[in-house]
């Protein structure tokens, strides 16, 4: 194992051997160039060199070609002869060999499943993933706050959806505590979650969640494991792809300890199609990327952004990318020429040639390179013939992939999804308990109402006595004799009873009407 990676060289008009120093690989890098100019081969040989030096690698396979890293190249390959000629030109003794590989897939089809919990993803990245407005992002932050305060684990999308339903039902109370929580915003978030589900994003969230140390393994020979994320289907949901990779970088930044400036990195992360990360990204997200890129190198992690044009990467991030491999940029339009000039301005000039002309003129498999020297200073730009890979150029078969997955150390660890007690189950139990309590209260109220009805009926038909006093012959407090009865000790006669009834009726509304009618008739008769 050496302390550098041989990237390429050349002959007349080209640079001498160009080497990427392992001690400066955590200073990050850029691989840029138009489609078909050789970015994939550059990525492949860097992964091979890092693995051979005992450095684990993470990369995404956007086109499906990088699975060839798992298989040795061969002499019967159609480009074998051109490869051997190039190897001789740059002074390379090309030896074919495979690289240890672990396949991963968010969809769980072409690799071991990769999952993260909703809580780990956090409201900022979820808002980016769901393309939420500022107001909707605020509501999502409230939901996360409620989950944290009430001890509701957010593991999968079902948990988040259940929590949002609860927030919508309790929007009035939440608004008093945290600010306006509009049910319309809750509904908009729910619709975006449905879109994410339809794109296959639900498979990303859940348990068992990815253990980052499983991506930082070495094989039995001390070679770094090359972790390949299948991204050909994932590219149909580009926002999901970019958000996942940014989450992975953020988790590495949060979890790994500080190591300063190690002799070689602990992990090198290749972010392919990097423009997807920055397209229409809010300022807060770009600031987060800038922060991660600036600070994660002290955790021993190097990050290489791969894109078609350096202009796809914001200047605040581009300025931190010390190692650069620039493949050809085409300049057919005025905008293309402007982009080309801008790209050339980011390199240290070489007095032997014009940088912009070199970037335009290099062919497939060639590049303009600028690598950090031993003092950490960017080297002058050089034209470089990129070395051929030792592994197979192009994808392996589905059967070969399945066999490698079956023998992988990760086989069985992530294949079965776990569904432990979390927010959705807890909220369902709360709702069931609340419904049972309401039902009990309604039943109690119905019983009390029935008893009251029965009591009134009993008074009506039993002379005002309560049901408990029936047949006892004893008066209750409700049926005690009147004062007049106690003072005389005599029972009212039938005539007295009739008189009392008539007097009561005459005192009532009906009696007053009768009296008014009689008196009115008398006065009319007069």
C-alpha cells in the first residue's frame, strides 16, 4: 500500500505522473466534464486506488456501470489493446484485479436495503425532500417538536402521517403554544408525503436504520470496502436521491469523532450528479452543505463532487475542493464558452498552454488535472492521460450481483424491516383510550338520565313518593304532611279537596283566562 494514488501521466505534451496524495484526500475534490468524456472511468480508478490503500469508499452508481468494480478486468475485453498501449505510454504495469464491493439500494432491489428514521432525517432535509414552503416547513417543525416533547418516536412515514393527523385535530391548541398551525398546511404536507410514497420513498424510512460503521469496513486483506449505491432507478426521484446523500454526509459529520489530519482518510464519499443537490436549493440548505464540506475533513472524510460543469457547484463549496480532475467541456454556444472560461479561471495557470483551450480540446480518457502537493498547495494545471482501470469496465450481470450479495457480510442484517412501537401505535392507543372514556361518560350520562326518568314516573303515579318508599307506609322528606295537617290532625274532606283543586287552577294561567272570559262576558251583557 502506497501513500498516494496514481491517476495518470502522459508523454509529449502531457504531464508527468499525477498522484493523489492520501494525506490530502480529505481536502475534497471535483470531477467534472461533459457526458461521455470519461468521468466514470476516473471515478472507478480512484475507488480502486483508495480501496487498495485501505480506505473505504461510498459512491452512487447512476448509470449501472460501476458494478464492474466487483469483477476483474480481462485480456479479452474489447478495449484491452488500447488500454495496454495507454498503460505503456504512462509507465503503468497494468494488472487486472477485482475490488471488494458491497451493494446497497434504497429500494431494496439491487442491493441491501438502506433505511433511516424520520427523526434522523430531521425537518430541514424533509422539507427539502418534500419541496415545502416556509410556512409548511414551520408546521413540520412544530410536529417534530411535539414528537420530541411527548416522547413519540418518528421511525417511518406512517408515524409522521399519524402525527400530522393529530396536529390537524389539535391545531387550535398547538397554535396557542407554537404559532399558527393551519390545517391547510397540514393537508399540503400530507399530499407531498403521498407523492413521496408513490416514488418509492417510503422504503427509505424505517428500521433497522443504517449503521454508518457498516460502510467503513475493510476486507480480510485490509482493503477498503467499496460501497455502491444503486441509483439508476433512484434517479427517477432526483430530490430523494440528493436528500439521501446529503443526509448520509450529515450523519457522518455528526457521528464521527475528530481526527485532525490523518495520514489517510477514514472514508471517501463520491457525490455523483452533484448539481441535483444545489438546483433550486434554499439558502439554509446550501449553508448546511458548505458547513459540512468545511468541517467534515477534520473527521477524516473526503468528499468528491461529480458533475458536468464546475459552475453547478456554488462558489462557497467549490473553493473548498482542492483536488480537481476536469474532463472536456464543449463550447458550442455563447453560454458554453462563458462556462468554459469560468471553469478555466479556477485553476492555476500553466505557462505551457492556455487552460481554456486545454479543457476544450482534451479527448475521452484525458483530463486537465490540478492536485494538492505535499504542502497542501494546488498544483498548476496539467494535461493528463487517465490510467485504465484494473477492474471490469461496464456492469456485471444480475446473477453475479445476486451471488455477491448472498456472500456479503451485510446479508440478512437489513433485509427484514422492523416495526417496533412508535408514534403511530402510541397515538392510536391514545385515540382508542379517549374514545373509550367518551363512551363510558356517555353511558354513565344515559344511565343517570334513565334513573331520573324513572324517579319522575314513580312520583307521578305513587303520590309523590320515591321508589324506595313504596309499600313502606313511611313518608319521606319529599312526602311529609303539610303544617296544616300536623296542626289539626284531621284529614281533608272530599269537598275541601275539590275546593283546593279549583283554587289552584284559578290561580294558574288557565284559571286567569277563564276569569277574564267570564268577567268580559258580564261586562258585555251590561
